[in-house]
C-alpha cells in the first residue's frame, strides 16, 4: 500500500492501543494515595524489568544492524542507553524503599515476558522498531502522563525524563517505519507484529493489576 495509507494505519493502531490501555492504567494510578509500599515496590519492579529488557534488546539489535542502515543503528544505540538510564532510575527508587533489585531474578507477569521476548527475538533491527517503538512503547505515555505531577514523590523524581525519552522513541519509530517499511509483505508483517505487542502491553497491565490485588 502507499506509505501515506500505511502510516495512517500505524498511527491508528497506536491510538487504539493507548485508548485500550486507559482502564488498566487508571486502576492503579487513581489509587496512588492508597497503594501500599509493597504494591508500589511491585510496580517499580515491573517497570524496571521493562527498561532492563528493552536496553539489552536494543543493544543486541544494534550489533546486528548493517552499515547501510546507520540511522536505525543510531536509534537502537540511543534507545539502549536511555532505557538503561530509566532502569537505573527505577533501581534507585527501589533502593530507597529497601529493595536490592536484580531484574534477572524477577518473575514478570506472563504477557510482559512475552512482550519483551518478542522485542529481543525480532528478526532484525527494523522489526524490533515495529515490535517495540510502534508495538507498545506508546502505552507508557498513558501512565507516565498521569503520574508526572501526581502524589507519589518517587515517581515525580524519575518520570519527567522518562516521558521525554519515550516521546522521542515513538517519534523515531514513526520516522523509520515511514522510510523502511516498503512493500505489502513487509508492511503487513510489521503491522501484525506491532498489533500483537500492543495487545500484550495492555494484557500485561491487567495481569499486573491482578498481582497487585486491584482487578475488579
């Protein structure tokens, strides 16, 4: 299909995913003043795991991206660094709550593990862009935007930079998709891969809510 039509579908999938994510996000964000320390520790562990897995997956795909796609490689390198900085932020707030956090020892909810496995084991750097930057990364905007000025001081400490970076990751994802996603087969594969991770991103929040005891 034409790039204009394809990018309209990409943006619609992102918008639909963000709208679908709202109830699950608001189930905990609207209770921030009453959540226990144990619940907050689990929220931070869940988020820290995400940043750790993303940083390592981006670094892996950076190493395997060819010279002629240097803009993709640069985006992967940038995101690996920024996601690791986000991980350090969550690790720091967990330390303030008495937790020595090792993401390798953490057991994520099933949809979260599958989500990041799909990113790590994407076919190549551009499929990684489809699976993560388009696939589910914009879901983070939904919760980050809602807590940036909220009542939790630990979230207010780390969220502004995280949100700024996540906006950038989504934008570079759109730019690279428009440049490289050419041809019906590739476009369909990217849309399908993105859709699966968009579904998993929403499911993971619902599964986390169950773990937190917040499911209706």
